[in-house]
């Protein structure tokens, strides 16, 4: 990992810290039923990108085009929450998988015990995607979301 440079090559994709491209990603993700408007508004606000309050934001790129992002929010209990979004036209091309694999490596290197996330109860493709990456459904269900987690200590 090129942590000194803030980038990591992932096959043909590059993973790097989220920056000014966030406004374009936010616009492309507006139709997602799983990302609320306030989240997308914050993503598009460059001032808030600079002040993530301890969260990490990363973007997947193919050449000069941002295709998706992830946000890792590590808590004091060594558990990080993951938020993932990939542009509709970039789905099923390995972008999400690359971002999640990056998050898992990052979590292990930081000594986090688990990564957790929420998946909409009607998002069967999302559940299958995260299960294929080793996430298991947790005991908690929040309204219209299922909690999934992966143990990073194993």
C-alpha cells in the first residue's frame, strides 16, 4: 500500500482519499434509495469533506473518473462503520469489491476488531454482495436495515 502517498493501486482501479470530486459523485448517486439527501448534501460540500471528524473517506478511480467511495468511521471500541456507494454505471465491475477489500485491509492494519455496516432489508443484492466478502448478518436490525459485520481479528 502506498500509504505515504494516500493511494493504493487495486488492479485497474486506484483508491485515494476523497477530495473535490465528491460533488460529481454525489450528483451521480442521487437516485440511490439507500443514501439520504442530507448525506449526499454533506458529501457534495467540500468544507465538510475536509472535516470528517475522525472518519476516513476514500474514492475508487479508473483513470481520471471517480466511480465510488467508502467512508470508514472508527469508534472508540475498535469497531468501524462502513458506508459504501458506487455510481450506477460502475456497478458489477468490481469497484465495490475493491473498495471493501481496501477497507478490510485498512481495518486490520489499524487494529480494528470489526467493520459493521447497514444494508436495506429490501436490498438482496447488497446482502449477497457483502456475504460474498465474508460479512455476516448481526443480531441487530434497525427499522428497514440489517446490520452486517466482519470480524477482523480472525
